[in-house]
C-alpha cells in the first residue's frame, strides 16, 4: 500500500495526472510507428530490405532532429513546438499514405518516412520538463519519472499488439493511418494541458541563434552515460537473439523477460524510498546491469538466461528514471526541453550503435564476445559515474551534518 500511496502523492500535484495520461497516449507512437511503417512498406514494395530502410529512415530522422524541437520548445514555448511538429508530422504521414495508395515507386517511401521522423513531436521532452517545473518534491519527481519508464515499457507491449489487431481487421495501410491519428490526438491533448501552459508562462526567456543548451560538464557526462547504457541494451538484444538461436529457444521469451523485469523495477523504484543519491543509485544499477550482461556471455541455459534478463530489466527500469532525473537537474529551467530532447537522441543513437557494433561482433566472433561488448559499455558508464556519486554523497553528508558541524567540507563544491 505504501508503494501505491507514493504514486497517489506524485499524481496529486495540480495538472500532473493529465500530463501523464496525455503523454502516455503520445508515447503510443513509439510503440506503433516502427512496426506500422515496416508492415506497410513491406506490403507495398514486396521487399523487407526496403521496409527496413523505411523504418530506419524514420528512426534516424527522429534521433537527429529531436534536439531542434526541444530548442523550439525552450525558445518559443512547448505549445508552439507541439503544434507545429504534430501538424508537419500529420502532413508527412499523409504523404506517406498517399504514396502507398497510389502505388508509386516504393523507393519514395524512404524519404517520406524520413520527413515524418523529422517532425516527431517532442512530447516526452515537454512532459518531463513539466514534471521538473511543477513538482518541487524530489521523491514525487522520482516517482513520476519511474512511472514514465513503466508506461514506456507498457507502450512497447501494447503498441505492437494494437498494430497486429489493426492489420487483422483492416487493410495494412490503416496501421499508419491509426498511428498518425493517435499521435495527433495525444499531442493536442497534451498541448491543451494547463500544466504545460503554466510552464510556458514561467519559463525564462531564451534568446539567440542555435542550440544554447547549458553544456556544463555534468550535463555532457550524463548524456554520454545515457548513450552508453542504450548501447548496452541494443547490444543485449542482438546477443540475446543469437543466444536464443544457439539454445533453440524463442528470442521472444527472452525479450518478454527483459520487459517484465523493467516494468516491475520501475514500479518498485517509483514507490520506495531508497538510500543514496541519484548518481550513487545509477552507479549501482549500471554495475549490476553490466555484470548480468557479461554473465550471459557464458551461455547459460534457458531458465538461467530468463533469470538474468529479469534482473537486467529490473535494474534498467530504475536506471532510465534516474538518468532522466539527472538530465533535468543538470539543466537550467530555460533549457530543460532541449536537454530532455537530447536525452531521446542519446538513447536512439546509443541503441542503434550498440545493435550494429554488437551484431558485427557476434557475426564475426561469438555470442560471448557480443555479451562482453554490450556489458563493457554499461560497466564503463558505471565507472565514469563513480566520481560524481562520491561528490554527491559528500554533499549529502555535509547537508545532513549541518553548517555547524566540523565534518562540513570547506573546499570547493
């Protein structure tokens, strides 16, 4: 009951429950779009190579343009960025559907998908910025970011199932139509939320050309940590698929175990008060994460592999939440949307790089080498967090001791 009470407290802040709900609808895009584009392109062209290029073009465009939408949100307001992005996205999805319906050259579907990816609305960045701007209590913020992670895991279960249901009863083209419609409705619902308007009113003025994110040392470091952790999860999925083939087991069982662990870990992390600062907790999570991936390199049997993946997911869920919290804390109020948008890009780029590099390693070396590659990325990230964790723990002890204590540090922070 205490865990549930924590979620109730976090959602009780004015306007936050609506932002969470509308952001969840917006996140359905992530769970549906890749499969929708893949199925429609494959049906239209008869080529899975072309279908993969279509899905990949969307992902690449999203990764490299999301920071620009975050910049627009910080400079001109979240509502402006959301309105323009979803309008362009709907237009480009309409172009994609028209090209398919008119049976034009399938190669044109790749640039159409790329254009749709460039207009992906910064819904996650906006909602995260709202949580940082509206919720002052650190424990409630932690709970909200854990809830976001839990809902994101749910989206990647519900999204593909919804796409499968659509193509079972309607022509496959409607998978993209429904995906675009859900995104459009969710973004406009989020845009109309009073909490989003409040953050827009209270945000500091941001002027000047270009990306003006507060690239302090801590912000740059946590973004690199995010990319390394995403590299590990991308490499893990390739390694798990190869390991499943060696065992004669379905890779779907292993991926499901990873997702279930993530849901449970996110839920408990959001409802419990854990000791230590954010950097210290992230260091522990990444260490466990990397260690379990390395253990997969020994080729354990199916049951033990499922157990390891449950543990990996269990610590990965909280790790994602902590990373988001630190990104928000290390950015100023005027650049939070950009910081969270870059967080999205860091995840996508890291995941893609991990999938590619580990795939090459597994193909030309072994599954063990693939696990070593993926696990090493997480462990390097954990080691790099150690100095930050030590500094934050020292600051925490100094605050607890009080200004009159002889234990309070006298050096530079």
